[in-house]
C-alpha cells in the first residue's frame, strides 16, 4: 500500500513518514502543493494525507486539481483550522475525510486504514442518496423535485451524512466534523439538529432516511435499498 504525504513542516512530515512506515505503508513525502499534484497524477496512491496550509497553493486547490484530473485516491485533509466552514470547504473540494491538529496518531492511522479499505471511487459533484440530492456548489438540497431549505449547520450535517451513506456515525465524530474540534457545549446538540433534519427532509415526505443506530449514533440510509430483493 502506497501513501502520499503532503506536508511542508519537516518535523511533522518526518513523524508522518515514520508512523505510516511502521504501519506497513510505502510512503512518499512532498512539501508543496504543486509537487503533490504532479506526483499524484504521475503515480497511483492508495491514499493521500494532505495538509491544508502549504507554501504555494493550499490543500483545497490541490484536491480540486486532482479531482479535475480524475485522480480519485481517497484523501484525508489535515489542518490546524477548526472552523466548520473550512471542513465543509475541504469536503466540497473533494476530500474524503478531515482531521484537525493536534490529533492522535492512532486516530490518523485508523482513518487512513478506513480510506484504504474504501478504495478510489469517482465523486459526482452532486451527492445523491435515493431521491435526496445535495449540491455543494449551489448549496442546495432537493427531495425529488422539491427544494428543501436548510440552515448552514443543517446543511453541513446533512452533507457529512451524505458523504458517508449507510455508515453508522458516532455523535463525537459528527461533533468534530460539523461543529468544532474543541466543542465544549452540550453534545446533545447533535440530537437536536438530527431532529431538525428529520423535520425537513423526512417527515414532510413520509420518509425515515435518517436512522438512529442504538448505542452508536446516526446513519443516512437509502430507502430504495428496502425494495431490493435480499
């Protein structure tokens, strides 16, 4: 398994190289966005670990350029920024996952393993789960042919759920990705916003796509799967 690390800080780059090598990966390291785009279009990688802050073009632009070149290696973004708008921007650029600094290396390794298992897959600019469609560029959501009006936070929550369809997501993971890495408020805020989403994308359409996973959290399921033969 081959991993590309894009990190301009020598100490962090060295730590990532050593840690991932000890996990059994072959690791290439570059320190600029331009080099990352060049190498990732010339070589095939099983995953890319990409820092957002780089000395030339930022990680968002690196991701956009790679996706325009139809390079679909799973991509994990690293950044010290913890604002929700940055996380949404990263996912809109085509990233698969997002981890804010400081982070535990054990968590980074687990996320890389998850991305490698998932493998490369082409990403449509519009996310679709059943007849639910989310367009990040237009910042719009539709259920069938009806437009659904969501607040920015509701949109971010649905966006993350649709990035991971059928996957059980913990409340802690949703808090980290949709709210703030250092969020210190009531964790029940996730349940509150799940309720808001259900009131807008499910109940008016007599649907139940946002599913509670007992003891874990929530997942977005494709209700059309229910009609398929076992």
